[in-house]
């Protein structure tokens, strides 16, 4: 793929991760493994994913003027990501507390910290002018996400919203979104509908969401994904892998989709590329350390094709 330009507006967190045999029940204490620290945050994860997968990436966000914030910025810069709009402010850097069970499933509590201080007036319209794709999530204030979507639309970029963590979204925000990416739970929350139990129900839900946005993509984990919108509809099976840690699999998918769309790839090819990126990320521990390169994704795609 030829590199495309991606602007990510979103969160940066330090992930503090503990492996557990199983997740605790309410009121229960379980003993875990050694504490590990990984750079994370959905925005930063998606920025790193897109960069490793070939895109030219700029990041807009906030970190604290502390050791975690400095480490997160250095990590982005090491990936070739422009960080001029990642400001250090007088607030704690965002932190995610993550437990990962033996079957690779995670439970996450996020303290937003500086991410909650990213305001609409902090966004520079000039940063949106060169972007082919603007990537957004919901770990920063909703009014900031809405403003970023509006700036992306005004600049002629394709606005991709990963509606996570799940919440109901105002119609004004969805009106500025071109591509909505959600898992089953998030799709149900956005649509105000029951969570789908089958791929067929998920496709029906994608059709409902496609009445509000040009393209709705619903990811189904090991069952693959479905999509519906102005470019048609369809389904793709998942790549069969053994999951180790699913923490950033969704972010790898979003970053891969953004990189592919920014490079001008056709929709189904872009979705397949993104699916391969998400599958590979699930086979490795950590958030950003798990994100694959373009060569690794190409290898998985060629093995599937063979």
C-alpha cells in the first residue's frame, strides 16, 4: 500500500497489567503475576497501529507533566508519529489498570487523567487539513470528539469513529462520522438495541446503524465481522489464532482499517487487512508491544490466501 495520512485525536494511557488465572468476582481478591507496564490508551494504540501498518500519522492528545507522560511521548516518536499536538499539562497522565486471564480475556479500569482535559478549543483546524482519515475514540470528552469529527468532515477527511468505551452517542456526532467501528456490545449501546447473539443479528444491527452513518462495521471477535452501508454489506470470517492477550486487538483493527483506507484500498480489502492486524495483536501480550507490522500482516494474508 502507498502510505496515506492519518490524524488520530484521542487518549494516551500507561497500562499497568497483571496476569491472573481468572478475573475476581465482586468483593474477591485473587493473586496475580508480576506487574508489567506498557504504553497504551486507545488513541495512542491506534496511532501506533496505523504507523506500523504504513500510514503517516499525527497524534493529538494530552499527557501529564510526569514520568509516564514523557515515556508515552517518546514511545510515539520512536514509531515516527508526529507529537507536536500531544501537550504536557498539569494533570496526571491517564492510567489503565488491566487484568488478563489465562484464556487471554482482559478486564480494564481506566483513570483518564490528562485525557479528560482535552477540550474542543485545543484542536487546531490546520492539523486536519492534510489528513485522509481522522481517527477518533471515546476516551476523551464527547464534545471534543464531536468537534474533531466536524473538523475532519470540513477538511474533507474520512472520519472513522471507534465508539469505545460503549455509550450512547448524540445524533450531531454521528452526522459527522463516515465509518463507525463497534463490537457487539458497543453496537447495541449505540443503537439502543439488544446485543446480537448471532452474525445474522449483528448484520441486522449493522444495517440499522448504517441508517445513521455511511458505513457501520461490527466486529465479532472469533466470529469475524460484518458491515453495512452505502458501499454494500457483507461478512468476513476471523483469522484463526490462539489468543494470548486481547487488550489491543480492537485498536490494531482500527489502526489497520485507517491505514488501508488512507492508502485508498477498496473497502473489503481494507477490512481483511484490519482483521489480520487485530488477529495478530491478540497473539501477543501488552497493548502497543502487540501491534503488528505491515510485513507481518501481509504474511498472514498470504498464508490465508494459500
